[in-house]
C-alpha cells in the first residue's frame, strides 16, 4: 500500500512502525477468511483488510475519527488470526494498537460508553475490586434487569461468575530448583486462584519453584486493548520495577503469568516504550525473561485416562505465543484422548473485555464455538486462558478446565473444581 504520512508524523516510532506495516499489506484478502467478525458479519469493514483502510485514513489525517471508523475498529477482537494467516507478514497488532490509542486520545465517546470503559479499566485490573464487584452483582439479583444495556450485561456476567477466596501458593522445596517469578495477575486471581496453585505443583514436579512477585499486579493487557496506553505503561512499569527489586535475571530464570492472554502481552512489553529511551531497555530485559507455562511444563507420559478432552487453544496461544501444539502434546502425554474443535482458529468471543463491550458479537461467537465443541463429543474442554474458560462455561457445556489443572490432577493433585461433581 502507498501511504501519505508526513515526515513529522514518522518521527513518532509507533506511527513509523504502523506505516511500515501498511506498506507491507498487498490487500490480497487471505486474512478475511480467518477473521471472526468478517466470517460472522460479512462486512468488509469488519475484516482486517477493510479495517486497515479505515485505520490508515484515520492515522494519516491525524484528526479525530468519524463514528463509523470507531465502530469497526472497536469490533476487532485482536485475536490476530489475520497476522498468522498473512503471507506478507503484516503485523496487524501494530496497526490496531496505534489506532486504539489514537481513538482514545482524539475521539469523544458517548458518556455511557466512556463510563463503561472507565469502569472496566478501573475494576478488572484489581482483584480486590473484582471480588467486590462480583459480590455486589450477586446481591443485586433481580435488580440487574433495571440496569441499562451493556452495564446490565456486565452485571449478569458477574452474577454468574464463580467467586473464590485467595489460595496459598505451594512452594517447591528442592535444593537446586530453577526459580521463576510469578506475577499475580488480576481477574484470574479473583475468580480462579486454583489455577496458579495447580501450575505451581506441576512445575515443582519438574524442578521449578514459583516465587510470588511482590508488588507486581495486572500485566496491563486489559487497558492496553482499550487504547489507554499510559495506563498500560504504568502497569508495565510496576511489574518491571517489582522484578528488578526482587533481583531480576540474577535471582530468577524468568517471570511467569498463568493466563496466556497476559503472557502474550508480557512478551511484547517492550513495544509500548519505543519512544522512551529510559524504560525501553528495562522493558526489553523484562520481556526477554517472560515464560509461559507451556514452555516450562515438559510432558510426562502417563497411563490413558479414557477421558476425551476438547482442546480450546486460546487466540493468544495460537497467534501470539505460537504454543498451541505444546498444549495438545501435554494433554496427550497426560493420557487424555485429545479432540480437535472444528473451526478451532476462530475466536470464542471472550477477548478480554470484548465480551462486555460487544456482547452481541461475543455471544454469537460463543454460540458458534459451543456448537463446534459439541461436535467434538468431549467429556472435558481444556484451555489455557481464563477468558475462554469463563466465557464458554455454562450448563450446556462440558466442564471447562485449565490445562494445568488437568495435568496436576493426573499427576496426583486435587480434582479440578469444575470436575469435582462429575468425576467419581
């Protein structure tokens, strides 16, 4: 593609990177078949190729975008299936991230939309506020129906989400253990703390000790995808400083967070600091040490369990971390019969806060995913990301379980909560 950015605009390293990716795009359209919103809606503006044109015009003009552009950019899930499919290696993430930041700083959203986004950015990154919000949602009960639009949907989600208390993290007592710093995360810490405990036990059996990273919090992915770049950088700085205070690379082999959506974000943490010479090298050092559970958990061969597991590889795992195959291999080695989910490349609709902001599209994608899961005829559905697990769970679905909980169970750990009522 030809571009028309001014020399002054291209002094911004983020815009310069976006411009390089725009030039790489040849508009072949191969990406459209992999885009969930295009497959669902059939609108060119809701596919990567159409959005790229809209984003280019917006970024070149440098002014506030029109509502139509905002609508179609907002509908993007950031699943990045388009990036995986692209034969020209266009890094779509660089375009949509810059577009969202531009919208956040230049576009005046309707008050209700603005308040909802503020609420998401304030509550979801903080486990204590998540727990409080879930408690309030349960108390409201029938009053939830009186709330307007998406706020009602958010409250309903909260009322049906399991609330869990804190869980002590098992510590490996090994003389020569490899030490990994564990970030606490946000939503998962409030609704599914058992996942971190299962990860700790699985890795302890492999000679790896997880050490909680004191002072770190949310990875910043939630606010990053809202276009709140300064908020995202603040969460990143907090994590980097916590890692450095704890001894950094001299004390730890790396740093881990157990949700793959967060893990993919942390591995790309240097990008927001391209224009900050003080923080860029620190962010690069931090992201270089980031590890994912599936990189650390070596498969151990076990006896067959005679349970069929549908493997829901999260988009972050497929298109960000490129580790979907490792998750399947881990389950197979654990003795499970692993079934592929038809259309496994299509997002389930969770996508962080997307299911709150775009409930109709997210709901349609959920139904499509559940129909495909049913075709797999599985006893259990396994995933690696808390967003997928929460979004897909329900009475018509097999138990949704994190892959670490399944492996931990096979290796002698407790029965996963989601299976406790169904496994004898």
